[in-house]
C-alpha cells in the first residue's frame, strides 16, 4: 500500500494515559485522525508522526516508538524539555525520522506550519518529494507578541519549502492566500459518530453546547449579551447551556449564578473537561453553538471544524456565517446568523425553543448532509485524487 506520513504534534487519550501526560486532545487531533481514517478507506497506509509527548532525557536512546492508537499507526518521536528547547529537539527528531523512514515514493503531509518541521521539509524538498502543507490557519497581522511575530516569520519559510499543492481548512483561506491549487478538507463526519440521534429536542429543556476557546473573537461577549437579552425578554425560556473548553471562568460562573437566580434558563460550566466527559455532553446536546466572529482576523483566517462534529453528532448547528460555513450549510440544514448582533442570536435561540419540530428537521438534514459529503470514503477519495493529480 502507498504510505502517507502525517507530521502533526497531536496525541490521543490512550497515549496520554500511557505516558502520564495531560495534553489536550482537541480539534487538531480530531482532524488528523479523521483524515487518516479517510486515507485508510482509500487504501492508503497513513502514519501519524508526532513530536508532542515529552520523554525524560535518559530515554533518548529509545528513539522513535511505534503504536496503534484510534485505529491509526502512530510514531512517537523522542522529544524533551519545554518551549524552544523542545522545539529544537523535535526539529532534529523530525528530520532523522524523514531520513530513516520516508522513501521517495512516500508522501508527507505537514499539519500547519510549525517551525520544527523546517529541517525535515528542506530534506524532503531536496532528496525526496516536497511535503504537502495542510494549512489550518494563516498568520494574523494583528497577533501581538513573540508568538505573532514568530508565526509571520515561520510561515513563508515552511510555505516555500513545501509542494505548491496545498490542503486547506477552507476555500476562504485558499483564496485569501492566493493558492492556485488547493483542496479544502473540513473534517471527516464518520470519525465523530455513526449512531442514531432521533432523541434530539425531546427533553423538557433545549440543551445547547458552547465550547472551545471562548474569547471575544469567538463569541464570548456576543453570547453574554444574547443571554442578557433573554433574561429581560423571556426569563422562562427552557434553555440549558453547557459551556466547555477554555474561557474566563469567573465571568461565566457569575453569569450562570445570575441566570439561575432570575430565570428558568440554566448554564452549566465545565472548564478543561476531559475528552470522554466532553463526548458524553456532546451526545446529549440538541444544539451546537459556533459564534466565531467573521469581522475578526481569527474568523477570517480559520474554519470552525466543530460545525462538522456538531452536525455529525445530530446537533442543530447554530452558527455565525463565518468562513465556509455558509458554503456547507443552508437554511434547511442549519440555523445561520447573518450578523454579529446579539438580538439576532437571542431571537434564534428563542425560535429553536418555540419551534422544536423545525429545529429537529434542520438537525436531521445537517447530519445527513455531513454524513454524505464528509464520509471517510468520500474525503479519502478526494484527498488521494488531489495528491495524485
């Protein structure tokens, strides 16, 4: 079988447990493992190569360790230290791995433009086959500090070292960067779920999931303002919000207390929830909330892959019209906001509660859409045809 090496700093719950780590298993791990599942469905042998999990310095002679996790072959590189030291060690580990394992007929995909890829990308460009860059975002001109500056410096270097064919997180990003040949890979629906979800919108409350990194640009103030409007206009509306991920915990706890004392609504706050417990919440939720703001640089340079997960899990996607979300969903398969006005969000939440039949119908349509369009076989075939083109 043809081999594809996917260089990506990701982990899984099983590997975290094995190595005693507490690393986040988030959207990028879901994306990488989902794509690997799609490649397997297209008769490709994918191998995830990761320099994320640290090891003690005395295990340096153990070298690369190979595992099977989440149904995928996983190569754990030796890395140690923190910050710049860890990235430096990882850069050596990636190029040593490329020299040792990658053949001229293999393909390498780099997940985003991390600096530790540079030596390996240079080697592949000269001696093997230039790697394909999988772009999950673009550098932000307004990102402050050393990280923002570093991203703006590293991006053109990795970009130049890679093939002129790119995988991207969205069409919008490809157009923004002026890429002549790119394929948008939004995610793989069957990675998230294959179960029946006919029980949505059947309980007394409408359960709404709002998670991820919740800051101004991803809808923190929009959400708070919309809840405030509902407190004033419809305090008896039966909505139950599940807040997960990373967010200003004190702010959210205060809002939850206010909501509990003045209305029928509820807000349950779960900071840094383990993956297994998050999945249980996601299975129970009726609505998946995505409030990334199209007017911000984050909204213009990234795609909220969580909308694929929401729809695959049977939730109604309630989202701003950010990135390629309106390209994927329409009014019959999601509830899309046309503005960043909290009044519109409050009205949408009210509509979902009042007209649960329509909300359930949209959720079913959205789920069928992503299961058909973003199945393992469909995505795998599309990627393989692109890589071979």
